[in-house]
């Protein structure tokens, strides 16, 4: 169930960002230090996108769960990505927070250059 929701969230985020002109390079890029949900290209910048899918809750929005430790893990994984893929251009970190309502409508919040 958890993995299925993750796949659903990543598909929604990828579609949303592609409509904004981003190009999807890969999903779920993984290495020994972590996983990158989406790797996209936007203009001349490689964008690492962390996707958070939530149902309406009093626990807060998805982007609020990307704390300092998670940010550090993503940064380490991105450095590994740069070396493995031999990419030395600009990288930025975005967060896409998706809240699904009862009628399956998605509210999307995109924070570019989140950290």
C-alpha cells in the first residue's frame, strides 16, 4: 500500500512538472546512500524532486516532513548521482507536496529551490 501510494504520488508530480516544462530523466534513482524520487531537467538545471503524498490531516502538509535530516540524505544521494552520472552542472532541490481529498482530487504544492 505504502509503495503504491508513492508510485501514485510520483506519477502525479511528474505529470504536473512536465506540464510546466520540466523533462523527466528518471524515477526512483537509488544508490547506497538513498533514493531520489524524481530527477528532472528544467532549462539548464538538473532538479532533484522529493515527492510527498498525503491525505487531508491535521499532521501538516507533506513538505513539512522534509526536515534537516532528510535534506542531508537527499544532498548526499545527489552528490553520489553527480559522480555516478558524471553530471557537473547546476542542481536544485524541489519538493512537491500532494494532498489527496476524499473525492481523489489532488492539491499540489510545488516548492522550487526548497533547500
